[in-house]
C-alpha cells in the first residue's frame, strides 16, 4: 500500500491527463473510497401536481416535510420497542411507498429494527419492495457482516422476481470482499457479466478495488483495460483507486 503523497506527486506530474480531477470535488482528503463512493441508487420521490380541472386533488409533498417525516420514523425505530414502534407507525398518515421506506432504511436504524421494519412494510397494502429497498437492506446486513442474512435477502429478491441491477451486484461483491470472501466477489462479478447486466464505471471501479486490495494486481489491470475497451471513461474515483495501488510501480504506464 502506498502513501497518499506518492500518488499525489504522480497526479501532479501528469496533471494534463487528469485535469478534470483538479477540482474541489476530487477526494484528496479521503484516498480510500468506501462503498458510498462507488454506488448509490438514484431514487427520487414520485410527485404529482395539483390539477385544477380534475375532481381529484393531488399534491406535491414538500421536501422539508418529507425529511422531517423520515427523521420521525427513524427515531421511532431507534428509541421504541418494536411493539411500541408498530403502534406508532400505524398511526402515521403518510403514503408508504418505496422511496419513503428506502429513505428510512438509509438512516440506519438498529439492524434488527431495520429488518423488522422491512418485513412490516412487506405486509402493507399496495406496497412492494423493489431493487432500492432490497439493496439498502443488503447494505445494512453487509455492513454488519451478517453475510448469510445479506445472501438471504438477495435470494428473496430473485425469487420474487425483483430486478437485480448493477448497483445490487456491486453492493454484493463489495460486502463479500469486505468479509474476506474474494472468490464470492469474483463469482458475483462473473454472474453479473453473464446475465448481461450493464456494467458502469462504478461497477468496474468497485471490482478493481476488490482485486487490488487482495493483491490481484494483474487481474485488476486487465479489468481496467476491459473498461477502456468498452468505452467506459474512468472517473476521479477510478484514478484514486489506481493511484493508491499503482503509483510508484512500473504498472501505471501500462494501465494508462
């Protein structure tokens, strides 16, 4: 593992090549990307406008109100027993949709409460979990190193016919590697490719980091070359991963 000074000197020397990274958004102060740097489902709150000509009135939920609602639900899960929490949840006059449930899970209530809430939401009328809520639940178990539980959620997701996308697979391989199961991470990558899931710079970068972190430099370099051949442009996070592991060695010119 190289110090951050070495890759910084490399980046400065080759500033023209990495010019787009010289901005306030480039993570100089955090050279070790986490899973949050690599992937995140982009999910927006579905809204509808008020239509004066319609007899049915629909409203846009104010963002500030929604944030307060999420905080309230999260606090209920954190500071109440589950029996008490269920009673509180049932009195809330809100629309329980994927966005709301997912945002609550992203506040990271205690793991057990998160799982109970996840299953409670499953029983709500007109509600179905989707790739957003399933992946967030997988992240909660993965972060807690409850890998068997994470795999169970993934299996449940597949059995229910929920779309497994690149973000879900990337999350899976990250947490498997984080728990020391590099072969499992590699298997997830291969399965993702076999199923034709659209690979992104995020998935390529996450997999490269898995390989680099486990001393499989040659394989990681080939993944980088594959990414370039596929026309997938590296991001600043990609270059951070490359510099962290390759700066100061003769593999950098071959990668670039």
